[in-house]
């Protein structure tokens, strides 16, 4: 999701001079916090998958080198 899509979904308006978002309700702020948490979880999962792939590749190389 890019910034424009978030603006449309949340109905937020960016303030170009101050480079901040004006949130008119607590619900909008909570929704932005929820989306940020989702992005953080997604990034952590990517890191875990990368480490698992590296571990599997190393294991496969050891198995093939012994045969």
C-alpha cells in the first residue's frame, strides 16, 4: 500500500508545509498505528524467512558435499 492509497482509505489529509498528517479522530490514529504494526510484523517475517532459507541452503550444501 502506498501513501496515496492510505490517504484515501483513512481519509487523511497531508499538510505539505509542515509535512505531517492532520488526524481528526482517535479512530484514524488507531488505524494508522495498526497499519504500522502490520508493516513491522511483515518485515520481521521477511527476516525470519531469509534466515531459514540460508540455513536450509547451508544444510543442503553439507549434504551434497558429503555424497
